[in-house]
């Protein structure tokens, strides 16, 4: 981690002074699913089937990239951590089920993400109540053309879900940006990281509610523990006005697609509501809008919140 540099107000204003298109009609036809995203979603479903049949250890070892991470609660390499544990000798005591319902993919087809409902049910005689939530995974295409999980962070939700009723899968609305980049995209990566730094600093100065208005994509999503998924900039803003904070975050790592239109960051999340013992982390997905500006399309963090 490294502390953010204090930036001039003029630079921040220049970066954040944007306008947003009006929401499309609810009757608008859903965009077609990109073939690369369809393959990603099919891979997620195969992952979920193996997870339900064989359990977390076997399925995660099969579908995570060698350098893929999960949060337990700190970010760790999943394959390395699971491989260090002895294989279970008894049947699993819980069954984790999930299904993809929403996602997006870079124009280069090398980076994507998806999310959907999950159910963690007790298989023991105790039959404790099922825990519901939403998974969130970032996927990278490997050299052999297969998709593997690069990052995974789930949240708990008060909303129940029946695993016998898989949701319809949808792709995020198109951004309108037509990428011309492929290969070396270092400058675009630095610009994305700078946008995140500006956002964090703005949140500390004027509060997350006001700062997010300038950085959220119109179709952004927010997932937090204990809260139903927040979908769309308007719903997120309504929630934040009731739960405002001067949170900030420190980047640990960042990655960008070859087409320089989609990327993600993750790191340590800090807010005044935290206690000294909290280990709070976040994941952000950034996407270029039609003007080529980086906008936040997905925020997931590990802090527990209440629904107001």
C-alpha cells in the first residue's frame, strides 16, 4: 500500500466535471450478450455445478487462476491457500450454490466480471438457516483461451434465493466507448488508478455521497454485507445520502484489459465507522464511458451495513 498524493483542487474538478446521459426507458431492448461474456457465464455455471457436487476446495482449485485471490478476510492466493490444507476426509457439512445473473467483458475479451445470488445451506442434522448472499468474481482469460477466476469477494444479503430457479443472465449496458487499444496500456492503467485516488480524496473531503455523484457510472452496482444489492446510480445515491461517510481507500493492486476499456482495483477500505480490529477491503471495477473517462461500475466491500 502507498498513501495517496494530495492533488490540487483544480485537477480534481477537471477530472470530475462530467455529465451523464438520461436513463433509458425500461422498455428498451436488452443488449445482446457478447460471445466472450457468454463463455464466461457458462464457465461460471460449470464452476457452480462442481461446487455443489464436490465442495469448495475441489471446485475452487479447478477454476481459480494460479495467482487468483480471495478475501479471508485479507486478500490471499486461493490456490496456494487451499493446496496447503489437507483434503477433507468426510462429506461436506455445507453446500454452497450460486448462479450468474449479470456481468460484463472487455472489448478485447480478456477480462470480465459477473455476479449473482448464492445460498449456503447446512447439511448437518442441525439444519441451521440458509445463508444468502451475492458472489462477485473477476475473470481473466488464460493463454489457452479458458476463463479462470482472478478475484472473488462475496457479500451476505437479506434476500432469499431458490437455487432451483436460476436467474436470467444479462450484460451490463454498453458504454459507448470504442477501444482502439490492444497490448501495452500502461498510461491507461495509471489514469484509472489516478481516478480512484481522486475519488478517495474527494470522499475524505466532501463525503462519499457527494463524491460518488461525479464518479459513478449510471449503471453502477454496490454490494455490501447486510444490504440488498444497490443497482443504478440513483439508488446508490439515495442509499448514500442516508448512510454518508468520509471513507477512503488505499490501492493494493490494479489491472486493466488489453483494450483499455475495463479494469479493476482492490485494497484496504477505511471509514469512521470501523473499529481498530476491522479488516475491511474493497474491490472496484472501472469502465470507460463514451467520452473515454473512467467511471466506477462496481463496488464491493467487506464492511457490514444495515439497510435503511
